[in-house]
């Protein structure tokens, strides 16, 4: 039996002026869930927005308070970022990725969303022949919205059927056209939680060099592949990264998930030493500056978007990085709760006829973490997402993420202990109302 009737859900959708529920954005789904919960008093299982569900890191909070008390709030931060954070980022990358990136090449940004906006802008201006961004999907829908703003074209493909060596031919199919300026993906992946493996990143890196495209590697969930112990500084195993296979890269490291510091909007764009110092005549002509990639990125693009990152927040992230390097913060263990939640939630769904959509990496089953994907026999993405609303479960359709698979994305961040039995009860009812036809 449905928790929320067809009429009630349709009425809320109409009042919120949402044109197509099946293709609703994260924000629209969030509004539907909030409205239904408020008007009925019945709890929603909130699997929609990927907002951290853990407390913001204590060390970061204290460092930020101290910075404010020292008076940094009265001063504009340097456009390139404060030295403390730039140095800490360089050391953090060495400690946890075993990659060498100079402090000068580490640019604080107001979250990875700002970093990707700036990266898309500069990458689309390097070569007039390269006017298109390639997405290895599924991915973060907001990034395509950013390209709409700046008027840059994009192409995409769903990696589901192109894991391992199959990735090479698929990538080259796009790159050989000569119009690809950048390649974008997240690792671990939002929404599928798949993890690109070293051999796949080697393929991406080598092709990026061959075709002179820039890889934008989104590491929003850095170290959160809980199948490995990735939280020990200066000790392998290290998270896989394209930075080992090309100089054409920008890594985006956000504090939002690994330190649960989303509210303060801080990340760092880490540009390879070689790319940072590479000179482009097109940039020099456009901005009337040196045309050096990193300097233009900082002064002529990112500063125009955000005018720098909040001064006190930079001190917070610097301290969290430093304490992680010293072994006083284990950000992997601090966020392992998401793995536990995913295991419990996925079991409830699979016990009731659902299947995990993106269920494997190349060499092993997909891990458990911040996100997961599920499907239900006989339902496409939009139908499943819409139907789950009637059972008090909010999520987003995989079709909005560039995926060609049928299913939805679930997020574990808002799950609470008292909600597991409610979710189980509702999914039992869902299965009763949607019997699975047995193949003869």
C-alpha cells in the first residue's frame, strides 16, 4: 500500500510547478519530499541530495574560529590562496596520492563546483578547434549545466559497458575527432560508486597526452573506497589517479565529504606542474596576460568568479590536511559510517526484488559508500523514481546523470538508525504492489 496517494503527490508536484517528475532535478525532488513530509508528518527516506550526514570535522572548526579571532575576517584572501593551505595541499597530495604537485599549482576554490566551472572555462579557450568536453558518465548533472552557461558543447558515454580495455577504443572514438578539450569523470563515481582502476586511468592518461586533452579528475569522495585502507599517510595503497599517467590534468579535492565540511564551501584545484606553467598564445591574446595556464586560471578566471575563498575557511582546510598528514585525523575511518549505511540499505532493497545496477568494477564487486544504484524489474529510471515517491523514498533518476541504465541513485548520507525498519516495511509493501513476473 502506498504511503502517499497519487492525488497527493500529483497535487504537490502541480503546486511546485515541476514539469516532468520522471526527469526531476535533485532540487525538485528535494522540494517534493520536504513538502510531503511537512504536510503529512510522515518521514521520508531521503536518498536525494548528496549532503554530508556526519558532523563537520572538529579540528577544522576550531582552526577556523582561531583564524577569525586573529582578525583574518577583515582582510581579503590572496587570489592564489593563502600559503598555509597551498603548502598543506601539496604535502597532503604527496602523503595520500604519492604525487608531486608544487604548492604554487594548488588553487583553493569555493568548492569543486567553482573549480569545475573555472576549469571548463579555461579548457574551452585553449584551442579554437577544441570546443567540446567529453564526459565519462554517469556523472554529476550540475557540470553539464555549467557548460550551458558558458556555451560549451559536450559529448558523453555511459561507461557501464566499457570497463577495462574496452575503454580505450570507446575513448579514442571521441578523441580522434580532434575537438575534445577536456575529459571529465569522478572517482569514486557519483552516482554509481564505481571506481576506475589503475589500468583504466592509464588508458585515459595516455590518450589525454596523445590527443592533448586535459583530464578533470573529480576526487570529491577522496579515499572513500573502503575496500582498501587508503587513510594512512605515506603508505600504500594509494588511491588510483590519472596524475600518474599524464601531465594534462586538474585534480579537484573537496573538503565537503571527506571532512564533512560542505557548508564552508572549500576545495582545491590541483594542476600538474607542467600544465600550470604551459603557455598558450590563445590565452595571452584573450586576456592580455602572459598566457601561462595556471596564472590565467587564477587571476583572469577564478578570481572573476569568486574573488577568492573565504579567508578563515582556508585556515580550516590547511589544518585538517596537516593533521591528516600527521596521522591525527583518519578521514577514511571518520566517514566509514557511509559504508555501513550502504550495506544495510542495499540489503533491504535487494531482499525485496531490487538489483544493484552498477554492481562491478573491472576486477571486483563495487564497494559500499556514499552512493549506490538500484533498479527494479520492468521499470525504467523515471518510472521507478516517481513510484518510489509514493512509498516515501526520494531519489534521482539515473537518466539525469548520463546513464543509459534503468534505475535510480540512492544516497546514504541522510539515513538514520530509526529509519531502517521504516524503509524495510515500505519496500515490502512496494514489492507486494509490484509483483515481479517470473520468466518461463
